[in-house]
C-alpha cells in the first residue's frame, strides 16, 4: 500500500469520526446535519475545520443571570399575569389586545415576557432620523446611558456617538457600551480611550481568546438596544455605521425600521441590557438600583411585550411568535426582511396563509450583502409566489427592516431576520406590539415602499437563467448553516 492510499484511508476514517460527532453527539436537526455531512463528504478534514468555526453546538445552559431580577418586580408581575390569564380575569387593554391572548400567553409563560400597557411608540425608518433622535436623547440624559449594538463602527457616525457619550461621562452620567466582538470586529478598546478615562465602561460579548481568531463565528449577540435614564428605550434593525445613514455607495439608501419607546416596556429593555452586560462584563457587574427602574406614567396607549431568543433557550421564541402571528391572520400579512430563509415550520405557515387566500406580501432587497444568503432567499420566495403570496424587490437602496404586520392590528419589530441563523444561532430581541395605530403606521410604510419596488411575479421568476437556478440550488442546500 503506497503513502497516498494510507493517507486517504486515514482521512476516510477521521472523516467518519467527525461525522459521528455531528450525528450522535451534537444532535442537530436533520437539515443541518445533512448540510454538514455534505460539507464533510466534499471537503474532508477541511470541512471539519469549518465546522469548528461555524457548527459548534452551544449547550442550553443559563448564560444570563442577575440577582436583581426579583427586585425589579418582574417575577411577581409575570406570575400575576399568568394567574389572571388562566382565571380569565386578566385586564386586557381593549378588544384588539384580547384577540391575541394566545400569543400573549405564549410569550408570557415561555419567555417570561410580561405584557406592558400605556406605552408611547415612535416608528423610525430612516437612519439620519434615528441617530438624530438618539443623539438628542443622549444629550438630555440625566443619570445613565446603556447602549448595545451588534455592529458598532468607529467611522464618522460611530466616532460622533462616542464623542457625545464621552461628554456625558464628563458630566458624571453613567455610560455603558456593549458590542459584539465579531459584528464589531474592527473596533478596538483604544477607540474608547477618552470615554474610559472619563469613567465610561465598555463590554464585549463573547470575545476571542486568541489575538486574531474568534472560534465563535456562531452564537453572536445580534441585539440592538438603548436605554436612557430608564425612561427611553430603542430597539430595531439599525446598527452604528455610515452605511446605516446611506453613506455607503454599495448599499445606497438604507431602509430599516427602529422603535423609540417610552413607558413600562422600557423596564423590559433595561432588564435585557443588564442581563447581557453582566454576562459579557463580569468585572463591572451591574447590581440592582432603583434609578435604573424609575416610576413611569402611562403616556401612550400601546400594549407590547419585549421577547428575547437565543441558542441558550429551550424554545425559538421569536420564530414561534412570528408563526403564531402569521397563522392568526384574517386578512393580511406584510413582511419586510433582508433575508428570507425560513425553516420548514415558518415556510409552511406563510405558504398555508397564502393558500388560504390571505393577502401575503413579502419585501426583500434587490442586492445581496451576503451572496449565498441572497440566492437562498430567491429560492424560497419562489415557493411562496407559487402559493399566491406577492413578493416585492426593494430598489431604492438596501432594505434591512425586520418587521411583520398582521391585519393592520398587531406587529413585531426587532432584530430577528426571517432566517435560521436568527432563529437558532443568534441572540435576538423583538417587540411584539398589540396596537392598531403602530400597526397602521407600519403597514402604510410598507405600501409606500412598494412605490420603490418591483413585484417578482411567477412569470418573471420562471425566466431566471440556468446559472441563477444553479446558485439558488446550491445556496438552498447550505441554508441550514448560512
């Protein structure tokens, strides 16, 4: 037996061992397992190196802990709401909110997400408006500023925000910034030198143990949250970078959706930030203080729940919320997402709703920021077009919004895309809103965006070239691990 034969035999045996790890130890779902086995088959050994970076399973252990959670009163509120709903004595705000009691119950019981009422919500779909609003709120801060982004770039926009935060730190305001290391991979601690010197604090989520390599390419904190003085909260799709205000030629105008919230829901946003901060920055642990949860008055009329999900959770809570919303539709479903790579359960929900004669519309970008993801998206939208859904390609720039509106009554806006990565691999957060005014605003924005879009009809979809069909097929095979 020659050296090459021996090498190939050893490679075959090692590959079998690697495959066994994936099948019997990691116990992934079938689609992801087959995708990884295909990679091992076509690129042996190297495929397992890729697996080490992308495929590791995060054990469902309690990553987020905060001893102050009881003092916030969240546990007592959740328990009381659960009892009241079970006893049918729960005080829903109005008939619209009561109509979705099943969705509210699901998030309450399985995600510890209490329903808050009396919130004021401002929907923002333009980057310049969003960051102008955020900077104004930062300038008005009186006690603390908590900022969390998946991507935080030290470009002109990022530097401006850091400068504003540094000025507040000089005033004695407690400033904390939390970012994801992989999403903000070009960011360095030296970028915050002046802020840190003024007493500001910076936390990094899942930092690398090595200088240049981060083995955790999955399990990233994709959340974007801001809490100012415990009174104003932000959540949505915008990160911090010049492209988000339309200054990158590659993307053009950046169309996203973000929420500015005032009211009781801000406490849930605060709690989420503190949980994430304490996991990432154990040397500067946040302990309970009343100033983080000031007394609030109801200044609006919106009822909502702040819902988190992640690979540490037993349930894919945001995805389950999406499915519940879609299947509850009586008239219409409007979805805006940069990626449409659903798992089978969500794909079936969209398809069944469209086949049932509901007005299902989905809007996606006309250009890829990740090629494989884009072609996988095009593969899936073909299926829902066949089922009767309408698909619109946004052409004014790049659409990055993550929003769903059902029957112009309820909606969800947050950080979770319609893809398996958001459902299984990322830490996400969404607002589920039971409010006709906010829902009408989002529906009107969707319809306005249709003026800058072209419909992808069945006829146009069938005209795509063999080369594009091949790209779609390969990308779809890889979709469980994209």
